[in-house]
């Protein structure tokens, strides 16, 4: 199958029908005929046992951890031409860093990667180094647009990022991306590009935004949350690429009324770097920093302190 991601054709293949079905679900509405041109190839095989790791020690280990205390990622060099990405919860992927022709990314993984939304993370994180070398940069954010405004909502798990974004969608905003958004510099302006993905909705969000319930009437909770494909959520009507105009950093607080405060640009840049950059990828590091610096200069950045006044939150995004 071919994923059509803006100007790129990405061929997805696997030895497992289960993996192919997951891709078909994740990228519903974004897949093209097999005959489409291919710029990148990603092959992920599903194995009964985890493959052996490279003999050398990793030169980078991610400091973040999964809920069970397991680190997320370690990176090993593979000569001068590529790296091995070791996802500590069950995948080993080789990514070429220098490829004039269609880049071929190949990996092996075990079944537990298909749980907890990790398969989507493995797919995008494995593609990210190749995408960067083609001018596309990923950032963890909810992105939406309305009337020429394009907002990125950036926050950690349980910060209110997705709930706030869904609140905007219920009030006339268009979805650009839920958790991972592509950024691209065009001329001297940084654009957000619509990016496919799955939206995870917790029961608490449904309590706060009951108008979402009809969209989930045929869904059953998985690991305590509802999953809906972005394509299904917007009925195929994604927001068009748009210059980013605003960045918001949400904080859930025990307050009645939500408030908005300007965020220092240097602090905003630091948070963007933390939510965007693969520090191990030295070759693209400066280009990535340059893009984020340009982004921070072109936007207005805010902290949004979230209260219980859900109907009053969308108007804050129009100020």
C-alpha cells in the first residue's frame, strides 16, 4: 500500500496481515493505488521473538519512560550509512540516513507494539529521520485551523491538549492533526500540514464534551479509552495547509474560569524543542532548530490555564 503524505509516496509493507490492517486503519483516506510513485519504503515484520540487538552500545538513550518504567528509545550506529532504532517495548528498525534513491526503512517487532497506540509512534518515529531530510519536521501537538488562524496545542499526556483540541473542533475549527503534526517551511513561513492519526478519547473528555458521544456510538473502549481515526472524526474534511499563527501550552487547574497568558518566546522554543527534536540526529539538528526558531518568531505563544468552563475556552482562541 502507498501512503500519500503531501508530496511524498511512502510504500508500507509487512509479512503480517494484522500490521497491514493497522496501517489501513491509521491512514484511512490517505492511501493511494500501488502504482503511485514511491519516495520512501517502510517494511515492518511481525516476529514471535525480539531480534538480537547490535553488539555495540547505543550512542543515545531517550530519558523519557513509558508508564511501566521502560525507556522508550535507544539508538545504535550502523556504520556511516544508517542507524538502528531500538524501541524498548518491542521493535528494532534500521533507518538509512543517506539515500539518493527511495529510502528503505526495515524493522522487526513483536506483538506488544500493537498495544497502547505504540504502533503509530513506531511508524512515525521510524519515518521521521527520512522525512526531515526531505524538509518535513514532526512535532507532538494537536493542530487545528479556523478563519486563517492555525493553532498548535502542545502539552504532555494529561495536560488537556486533546480535550481542548476536540473542544475547538466542536466549535467550528478544522482538524489538522491530533498528536503528531508535520511542519514545513515554505519561503520564509512555517506551515502546519494535515497529518493522519488516531484520536484517543478518555471517558473524562466525554463527560466534559458530551457532544462527542454521537461520534463514538459504535465504538467500544480499549484500555479505558475510545479510539477514533482522524479521517472518521472529520468525515474526510481536513484543514488545508496553513501558516502557524498561535501556539498554546495547556495546564489543567482546579479553577472555575480558564485564563490566557502570554508565554515568553525563549521558553516556548525550549518546550517546542523538547516535544519535537530527535537529539540523536545530529545531521538535521541545526535545520530543525532553525525551523523552530522561525516558527516561534512568527507566532503568538500563550499558556492556557484550563478551568471547568468548557464553552468559554474556544473564544479564548479567537483573542
